[in-house]
């Protein structure tokens, strides 16, 4: 094990997602089986969460993970992000029943102003940041805006959970294994307006629409069901998704650090591709070209009128969220 340890800062370390996520990072599932990690954990400076974070760290110690080089526990983002190679921004308020993720904008947005500045001032050159805390597309924009030292491309937000949800729902409808689903990506916002592009996706190499011929199901049941799956989990569990969110973040970062031709969904800084407004963070198809570096995939995702209309709607929402937080953008 000769690799230099990676410094990975994780916020919200005592939260639900943190509890599912941290052991998997320490076990090597995110950065690989030969990559040691130093975990730099952040919680709010309040006794309860600080104590709970200590408990999580005790459990990580008790796992005796060979790849866990060391851990540090923090209540100050400046220290937590010190020399970090990766900042995983999970810590923020989840929504409760009856709320939309955008209802969290003002409260959670403020967190990302401070954390964006702290990343700018303390993280390693070349640091990558992935945002999970909702509404994640707009929170990542706020953080990136505060971190002028680092390129906007180094900041991403997670829509992989939506891609995974969509894949399972198509597989279950077609009665096949999820591994049969290909070329499936999410466009736009991590919100009910997201567009799970079934029209370009495949099942067993055939277009989805050849295998699932019930167009009404695809448009009127599948799309809303993927878009509102987060609310359905909150309704069922009384708490927002955690194990599946942690799993999606493992997928997000692992695929973003593993160069390949595999296409995956990430919310990235828009350069206008697919008609998204420049400067919003929109989910779209990318492939990883070098560890932590991606390019937008254009081929294989042509949009007909239906797809363009859906992308237009989710883009409008992203633009309107940007207007709502304009005072948080420097
Ligand atoms: P949680 O309430 O269980 O845990 C959040 C933790 O973050 C808490 O321990 C809290 O003390 C901490 N925290 C709050 N503000 C912080 C700050 N400024 N710095 C550091 N820590 C802070 O919530 P959870 O279920 O773990 O969810 C966390 C976030 O992830 C929520 O915003 C939720 O909506 C979001 N989420 C996003 C996705 C996605 O697909 N993008 C999926 C699931 C959840
Ligand atoms: C999810 O999609 O499960 C999360 O974003 C949590 C939520 O509020 O829906």
C-alpha cells in the first residue's frame, strides 16, 4: 500500500447519510482498494452532534480498516477542509414530509456560502467537491461561487441516486436485471422536474421504448415516480433516504475518479450544453477522462420535442433557484 493517503473531508459526519457513508469510504469502496484515506470530519459546533460524531469515529476505529490512515474531528470548516483533496458536502438540513427540496434553499444555502469560502481558503490545489445537501444543484453553485481559486468544473452535485432509482424502476417494469439497463441519464435538477431520459436509454441493448411499449406508463408513471421518489421514501421511513444516498455518492465519486467510456449522470457547471442556461449546475451525461475530470457526452442523447420540453422545464427551475439565492452569489 504505497499510495499517499487522500484527504477526504466529510460534512454532516454524525448524520444519517454520514453513518452509512463513512465506513464505505474507509473500506475502500469510493477511492479503491489500494488508496488509503485520511478522514477529516465536520459537524456543527453543538454538543450533541459533536458527541455523536465522536461515536461514529469510535466505530470506525473499531472496524480496524486497513485503508483508514487516520481521522480528525472538527467543528470549524477551515480546519476540516485543510489540504483536503475531496470535500463531500453532506451536512445540511433534510426536508420533512410535505416539503419540497427548494424549501430548504435559504437555510441550507447559507451553509454553502461559508463552506465554499472555507474550501477556497484551505483545501488542496485541485480539490474536488461533491455536494449532496439539498437543494444540491443550487447549493453547489453557491459553494463554487465562493471558491474562486478553484475551477467551477471541480464542483459537482449528486444526481446519481436519481439515475439508480430510474434504472431499477425500468428493470422492474421490464422484468430484467438492473444490469440490462444502459445509456440512462438524468437531465436537470435534483427535484421533481428532473428528466430521466428513457427515450435514449436501452434495455438489453434495445431502446427502452421497444421493450416497454406502454408510453403512458413511461411518461405519466415512471417519470413522476423517479422525480418524487425522495418524497416517497420520507413518507415511508419518516426520514429521508440515507443508505441509498450514501451508495449513490460512492458511485458518483468512484465513477468520477475512474476514467472510462461509461456514461454517468452528474450535476455540473453548465456551458450551455443541452440548452441549459450557462452557469447553472445541471445534471447531464458525462464520461470521466482523467481522475476527477470529465467531459460532457453529446452523442447518443439527441432530444425530440418531448425531451426538449422536459429539459426546458427543469432548466427554468434551475434559473429560478439561482434568482432566489442571488444574494449568496458573489
Ligand atoms: P441528517 O439530519 O441526518 O444529518 C445532517 C447532519 O449534518 C446533521 O448531523 C447536522 O448536524 C449536520 N450539519 C448541519 N449543518 C452543518 C454544517 N453547516 N456543517 C457540518 N455539518 C452540518 O440529514 P441526512 O439525512 O444525512 O441528509 C443530509 C442532506 O442530504 C440533506 O440536505 C438531504 O436533503 C440531502 N440528501 C440529498 C440527496 C441527493 O440525492 N442529492 C439524497 C439524500 C439526502
Ligand atoms: C432524495 O432524493 O431522497 C433526497 O434528495 C432527500 C429528499 O429530500 O428527497
